[in-house]
């Protein structure tokens, strides 16, 4: 077998790796279902101005992306987005949500929503931190 670093691996290679991992996981937890929940904020013309993506698996949701453009920030939309995402996750059987955020991102925002930090790791030689957070739904 040949082993090497593949710079900018193509979608086929990535697909094989992800599918292999999914198959392995299904053997360990055969009934595990996972799916995405998406909340989008659109302006009057239909353009996406913000939103969130959560990944449901088993009884938890991993919050993958939360983003609002500059105009949508500090308007309360972020809070509404997160509450909608959490409510959908709860109705889908999730009892907890978790995420990580960087020190230059939104840790205080998540704390106001009830998330608590359970781990912290340095990033870029300590210039920034990664804050791992969770919340019971």
C-alpha cells in the first residue's frame, strides 16, 4: 500500500473517507440517525443574511455554523436563530447541544443563551483559544 499526503484532495477521496467512517460507525451504533437542521435569515430579496446549521446525531446536536452578516448583527436575530435551532433539535429528540467557538468569536453570546464551557484549548500558539461549550435542551 502507498501512503502519502494529498494536497487539496478531490471530492472522490473525501467521499470515500467520510463514507468509510460512516459505515464503521453504523456497525457500532446501527440505529444511529443523523441529519442537518438549518435556520436561514433572508432579506426582502431572498438573499441569505445569516443563519445556523446544526447536526443531529442520537440525542445531541452539534452546532456547526452560526453566522450573521454585519447588518444583521446586534439585532436579536442571532438569539432567535439559536432558539429556533435548539427547539427543532429538542423536538427531534436531542437533550443537549454542543459547539465550539473561538476567543475572537461569540463566547459571551453563547453564555447568555445558557451554554457553559467544558473545555478550552489554545490555538495558534496561544494567540487565540477554542472554547468548547454545551447546553442541556
